[in-house]
């Protein structure tokens, strides 16, 4: 707080504090409190609201517990969101290191501009574009058949294949930028010292680069997992008939079944899962919340 006051002055500091408090209160705390309360209320006709049946109960959570299909979809969402997070990390780390420590610094803005161009298009348009690309008679199969890599068309949109590809494409930059930011702050002399002492490349990364980049890795993992677990458009567009996403179930309860109470219970379960995942990632990587915030 004193650092903010010293750097920006009293007026700007007060404005930033008020804006942050408004964002936390109006857009985070109050909606989640309402969601939490709705999850314990019963779905009743309007004329019965406030009556003897309008009491708090665990009935909405019992709906989830006694639904094996929804439990299976819930854990599938967890598993595949974690898989997408891991794949994004494996793909982003070498690119982030290359951008931070290998290329010339004056070339970095051009590369970042090329990476950011897809974000100028809305997520739904990008999802429909991937639906066309991955379709059975789409351009991807035509290209692979034309150059002889495959002998017959592949059904890319089967199981969770299309969802995984779409989620990686949509959210990989949320992993790349935090990891790049962490690696770019590493003194290159430490890498050179490790190489001069005879350490192989993999040991230099394992003992020097990765420990320094842990806050960026943790931040990227948290963002990508939460975005994947809460995604609606990509799974709705690229999922096969037998591959449902948990957010689709929540949307079905709220907008098709008009049962906001059960939908709130399901949404709150997903929220608790995301918080639990953040805690586990921070514990595994031995980082604090203040490190991620940097």
C-alpha cells in the first residue's frame, strides 16, 4: 500500500483501491453469495415462495450425488481440463524460453503480435472455424490425404479430441505469457554459468530455469484449468454426442430446465473444484498467492 501511495500519489491510489473493491464486491463476492444461497433453495412455483416449503436443504446437491451420469461428466471435465493444462504447459514452455532467451529482443514484438492476432476474433467464431477444419471432409483431412500422410479420412471430432484441440488453441496463450514473463526475468548469466560448469541442457532447465519460472507456471496452470473447466462454447461446438462437458449440464439445468437452484448447486461444486485445484497447484509448486499475482 505504501509503495502504491509513493508511486502514484494519494488520489490515484484511492481510485485503484475503490475500483478493485468494486470489482471484488460487485462482480465476484455478491454473485457467488447469491449462487451459494440459491444452491440450498428449492425449485418452487411463484405462489409457494416464502411458504412452508421454501426452506434451505441439501436436495439440490443430492440431485448431483444420485446422478451417476453427472458425476461421470464432472470427473471427465476435471480430467480433460487437467490434460489440456498439461499439454498447454508442455507446448508453451519451449516457446516461452525461445522468446525470452534465444531470439533477438527487437524481434519479440512482431512474434507477439502474430500470436495475439487470433484473439482479435471471438471465441465462438474460432470454435466454428475449428469445427470446419476438423470435420470429416474438412480441409485438414484433405491436406493430409493430399500429401499422403493418411490413407483415409480421420474423424477428428470424436470423443474429446475436438474439445481438447479447441481448448488448447483457445487458451494456450494464457499459459505462454505468464511463463514467458517469469523466464524473461531470469538473469541469463545463471544459464551461462550452468552451461560453463558442464551441465547438460535438460539439467540447466530442471535446476535453474524451471525453479525460477514456477510462479509463472503456477499462474498459467491456474488460468488455463479454470478457463477450460468453465468453458461452454468450445465443448458445445466441438464435442461429440458422447462427450459432454460439466458446464453444458449447468447450462441445461438453468436455461432448458429453468431450475436455477440445481444449476447453482452444480455451478458451486465447479467453483469449489477450481479453488481446490488452485490450492493443490500452489502446494505442489511451493508458491504463494502473492507469487502468482506478480
